């Protein structure tokens, strides 16, 4: 009796397991071909063709002379104004598609502001000024005031929450404004000439705090200024002109 030779089974060769491709990194804030005009009867082009990407944790400076549109550009980034051309995209969402209530909520929860003129409320204590963004967002008073004290300590003003705004120097006022901008842990801080009203020594202290605190909390920051000294703290610096942004060396 003849036996058939058993055939060896051929097993399929497994395909190599490849790692899944990394998802694309979405910019926190992106400006795409943004342009803006001012005036009604005879509109004047302020700037055009602005492309800018702002990633989480980065600090960017935009320099330019007075009247070139720096503050207007910040207003566009915050959704306080709308471009005549192009898109402003925050967290993957075009700000032009947001209603007023949605835009206000975005600013309240995810953006902090630092102004040249401080904009502290004189009838409130330092603690109450700093707690204001949290209270507007619905945080209970006790928790908001406690967090405000922590934020004041982070900018070098521990134990001063009960003081009045009137006793502050210019540098101290801007420190309080910075504490207020960061108290709710925003994703983005927009700083408009934050050292414009300060002497050189106070300005240097505020700039160091701005860099340290935003980096510590992983917050992106866009600062507009006419000061090249202020711009030197940035990771990247740009000059604003009618034809858009030109990157310059941040020393």
C-alpha cells in the first residue's frame, strides 16, 4: 500500500505592524492671508496677506511703528474685529463663524489680555481685580479669590491682595495685570505694548515675568510692541507692514 506524502501547510507571512501615523499638529492660532482696511468713505489698506502660525507654548513678538495696525491685528486674533480678507482660525475653528456670545465665551475662557494702560479697576482690591476673569466665568467667590492670591504670588506680589490699586507703581500695576491675564489658565495671552508705560527697569522685570509665567504654564503669547528690546524676549519676532509680516531676528 502506497502512502501519500503529506503536504506541508504554507502559513501566510504576517504583515509587519507599522505604527499609526502621528496626527497633524494643529496650530492654536492661525492667520491665513489676512487683510484689513480702515475708513468708510475712503477706505485705506492697513495691511494685507498676513500669514502667521502660533503654536501652544510659543512666544511671538510683532514690532512696528505707531499706527501700523498692531492693536488691530490683536483685535482680529481675539475675535473682537473681523478681517476684510482671509481667515483667523483658533483651535481649528474660523472665528468668523462664531456668534457674539460664542466669541465672548472664547475670550473669557481661553484668552488673557495685557494692556499698556493696565485697565485695573480702582474700586476693587488687587485680589478682586485678579479674580475678575474667574468670577465672570462663574467661579465661586471664595475659590476665585484664593486662586487670585496664588496668581499674585506668582508675579512677585504675595500677601498684597487686600491693597488698593492707588498704592501701586507702574511696574506693580502691570504685574497685577499679568496675574489677571493668567489667573484662568488661558491657552493664549495677547499683550498690547505691555511695557509702553514703564521705566526700563520695571519693563525688564515685567518682560521676564511674561516669558517665565507663560512658559511655565504652556501658554502661547503674542505681544505687539514698538520696542525692539521687548521683542528680544520672544522665540520669533516679526515686523508688521502694509504688505504683511516679515520675520526678523529675535536677539
